[in-house]
């Protein structure tokens, strides 16, 4: 759901890797906080989780967003282990298409 921050791990699932491999976790949406009003979370929608475990990163995120939103939801974390990592084996029955921010395909699809 909209209230989940995706934390991308390394293949061993013991450290936060982030989308670009630098340990940064992002949540690009404004949070409609019941106490403080609408605001961006973290620092410009990002948390620095370098060298943190996924659990520690999630705890950091949750501590920075203690209030529920106006829909009654708390911030949550979704831990994503890359394909081929622990608990997420590679498969050959999926095709991934990477889209640019404008929704166009700029590279060939990948079968994983």
C-alpha cells in the first residue's frame, strides 16, 4: 500500500542496499500526518540506511514517523530481497521491463 517504504537489501538480506546500491531508502510521497499536517518524510523523502540491517533501517524510519496519517495508517516497511537472494530465487518465467520516468522503454526486457 501507499504507506509502505520499500527497503531493498543485498542478496544475503543482512544489509540495506537501496535502489542504487548506496544504502539510501526513499519514500517520494507526502505524509498527511494527523499531528503535524502534510510533510515529506526523512530528509527530502530519504533515509540513509548505509551499513544498517533491514530491521534497523525500518526501526529508524518508524521512529521518524511516529504519527498515523489522516487515513489511520502508520508507516510500514516492505523488505525486498533481490531476485536470486535469500528467499527470493531466480525464475525463468518472468519478464521485467524497465520504464523511464516518462513511462517509455529504453532498454530490452530482461527474463529472470
